[in-house]
C-alpha cells in the first residue's frame, strides 16, 4: 500500500505543469526615476526623463535657505528703521538713481523668462518637444537679463559716486550700498545656479538635470525678484 502511494506521488510530481508566468511579469517595468519627471517616458522608449530620487530634500533645503536670507534682510531693515528714528542730525535723504527702475524691469522679465524655460524643459522631458533649443533659448534669456540687472546695479553705484556719495558719506548712502550690495551677491549666487541648470540640461558631460534642481533654482530666482521689489520700495520710502 505504501509503495502504491509513493508511486502515485511520483507520477503526480512528474505530470504537474510548470507554474504559469503572467505576461505582466515578463514585461519590462516602466522606468521610474523616483521623483521629478518620473513616469513621463513616451511609449517609443525615448528615456529623456529626469531621475530625481532626492527631490524633497532639495526643495526643503532651498526653503530653509530662503528663510535665512529673509531673516537677514529683516534684520537689516530693522537696523534702518532704528537708525532713521534716532535723534542724530546726519540723516540726509538721497535721490535714487533712475536706472534702478530699469533694473527692476529686467529682473521681473528674467523671472518670466525662467518660467517659460521651465515649461519648455517639461515639454522636452515628456517627449513633446524634439529638441532642447527652445528651452535653452529661454534659459539664456534669463541669464542675460540677470546679468543686465547686475550691470545696472553697478551703474547705479557709479551714479551715486558721481554725486559724491560713497559708503561712509552718510547713513543713507551706507544703507543704500549695503542693501544693494548684499542683494547683488545673492543674485550672483542665483546666476551660478542658473549656469548649473543649463550645463545639466545640455547633457554635454553626461549629467542629467533633476526637476528638483530646476524647481529650487526657480524658487530662489523668483524670491530674489520679490526681495528686490521690497528693497526698492524701502529705499525709496526711507532714503
């Protein structure tokens, strides 16, 4: 009886069909970069998608940096109000150079150009745009307008110097150079970030642009524009 059962088991073991492998398991899973432009690869397999496994830390870091910058200028603004309210008689109002308003327009236009660039980059990553040229054109425009702003700020300093107003001349000129100088330093940092975005997006060195990198750079640049509008109003009102 035992031998009969063993024989039956052997027959069943040899006649069982192999496990069915589902077609879904055979297919290659779609590429998922873990963030950024994930799941945007077109059906033809054009994998220009950006892998972004660490997108959230990047965005968190930029918000922390912007908060620190905001606190710095808040402290400088408080110092300006305190100094103006003192009883000292050396507070002499100055006439702001008119080129500052042109610089403001250039900086606002650069933010618009950067937003256009973001849309073009997204279209390229989705496979809706065959070439990078349109996105690169808007990125170059953003960079050019940013450089125009920096050059315009330098021209404003030259105009003040032509009026005999230097950093130690009076408290008003000191605050003007301080506010505009610190802001320009941060704008130069933003231009460095834009340069990095352009290099990564061009793909010349085999590196790939992450969406979080582009987003963080955009947030920073737009913040610089909003911060400058606030500073211009403050300088016009108090200096």
